[in-house]
C-alpha cells in the first residue's frame, strides 16, 4: 500500500477550492453584468388568459432607442444599465408588455419612478402607480413598467397580478436618496418630488437654463 502524501492532498484540496471559487466568481460577474436578465427565472410565463411570447428581448443603453425612441433619454439620464422586455399575448384582448429596467442603484430606480407621478398609488414594491392600461413600480435597483394598449377589467386584473408576482420575486429592496431627508416634513407633498441627476430632467419639470449651471451629473443629487 502506498502511503498518503500530505503535500499532494493539500495541493488537491487547494485546486478544488480554487476551481470552485473561480466558478462562483465567474457566475457572480455574469449575474452582475445583467441583473435584469437574471430575473427571467422569477417571471411568470402566464397571467390570467395571457401567455408569454417566446424570446425575451434585452436592450442596453445604445439599443434602448430602437425600442422606445423618444423616451430612452430619460432612462439614460438615470444611468440605465439594461432593459428586459417580455410580451404576453391572449386570443382575445390586447397584448401586455412587461419592461424591467436595471437602473444600477435604488436611488436611480426611485428617480425614474418619480419622473412621472400620474396615477393612483398602490401598495406594491417600494412604490407603485396605476392609471388605465399602465402600472409602474420600483423595487431595489429595478424600475418596472407594465403596459396594455386597452383597459378592460380582465386587463387590469392581469396587470395587478403580474406586478405582484414580479415584485414578490425581487427580494432585495434599496434605500431612497438620502437628500430626501433634507426636505422639511411639514406640508411636504411627496407626489410633487422629482429626484434627478441631469439638467435635461430638471428642465422637463422646471425650466432653468440651456446650460448646466448647477453642474448636475451622475454623482450629484437634486
């Protein structure tokens, strides 16, 4: 019988641990590269009478303009990383489109959510709004938009069910921008708050100047 070689055993253990660690790091980097795509595992394939069409679409900061030309600038201004779009179809009724935007941080996701505050508030995610045919909410680093071209009772029910399913699948929440704590609470109208980091967004809500005189940018809070 050949005696055990302690050095050989240590080398084998080291190689096994190194390989496992490398695979874990690779998987982590792959997940962080596109967190929105990772969410495909928690997205439902069916909601009510609507079934997901095959082939989710993924957009980055360059290709997003091919998908939502005219509105892509808003997401880019909030440092959008990627967008996953899933379309649901039914034999009767309009299609339902789910868009999940990875905004890189909860602060940016909150900012996109505050860009358009029309609608009725819902207890969903970390904040949600509903208006006929459209539901939006944010949670963690994600902003989500669920849209249908026509409003019916069945459509509204499906939008609410889909939003609830996705919101429960996103486990991590995130903080709101710390600058909000600077606002005096007395008489504060929260629905009038717009968090932003780009002069284009400021001019949309309150025109100030064609120049970036406040020096807003990716690392400033306004």
